[in-house]
């Protein structure tokens, strides 16, 4: 009886005005079996309050199971608030390789300007993986995004591609990006080229060292410093 009373109290605390009470309830529920905690978090998913729905998604991610995976996948496929979608992407990422196609589809479904947070989250997550083919597809799409920050993240993602069997494709893209009219794109290109031993990459770094923008020059010179430290 005491356990049931405590669960009722925790569910009430999830809806408390104070953030500390909410997070404390989430953390305590992670110590309970999924059969107990997941239904509570699922009930939060229907709340109008975005903050409560976000807590629900985080809570579901802390109880990995077939049931929570399906719940998170359903959230991602149903669309809705970008904050919730981004958090659900973070949670489902912890399930490993099985989540990669879902994240790829989420990126493609996300409208460019309205859901830039979702696209940003997906790229950032994929950068941490070795799914280079998917990362390349997402990064290439990001280069034509309406949001400048997503374009820049797409350029930075190419740094990981340069370490993969797909490096030639990444270099082809960086040849154009290193000459982009926007200095921030050239700056990101210099960062992505850091440490790449390919002759073409070194040529691009040399090109960027003569750039008209001092920030781009600084980034390209920093790249040289990194390479020299790596050699030492």
C-alpha cells in the first residue's frame, strides 16, 4: 500500500510547479521497473503542457524496452512540437543501430525552417555514430537547408565523413564549400578539414589560409597547428 501511495505521489510531483520536484520524480521513477514507471510516463504524453510531455519522453528513454521504443517511434512519426520531437530523437538514439533509419526519416520529414531544432538534433546524434552513409545523406541535405545554422552543421559533419571510406565524396563537397561566398561556410570548411592528411585537403587548407576573412584564416591556421601536434 505504501508503494502505491508513493507512486501516486510521484505522479503528482511530475505535475508540480517546481522543476526540482519534477526532475526528482523522474529520477526516482527510473529506479522502478518499467512495468510500473512506463504507464505513468505515458499518461503524461497527453498533457497540453510541453514541459510535461518532454519529461514523459525523457522518462520513457530511461526505461528501454520494446514498449518504450514503439512509444518513442510513434511520437516521432506523428509529428508535432519540435521540442518533443528533438527530445524523443535523443531518447530513441540510445536504442542503438535500430534507431538510425528512424532518425534519418525524421530528418527528411522535418520541415526546414519550422523544425530546425529537430534537424540539428538528428545531425548531432548521427555525428556520434559510424553510419557514414546516412550521415553523408543528412549532411548533404543540410547544406541546402533554409536555416544557416543547419547548413553550418552539415559542413561540420563532413569532418567525420573524411575519416570514413566516403572521404572522396566529402572532399568533393568541401572543394565547393571552401569557396562559398559566405565566410561562415568557409570557416566551417576549414574546421572540417582539420587533421585530414589527404593532399587535396591540404591544398584546400592552404587556399583558406589566404582567405579574405581573418576568422577563416585563423581556423585554417589552427588546423595546421593540430596536424603538427598530431605528428609530434
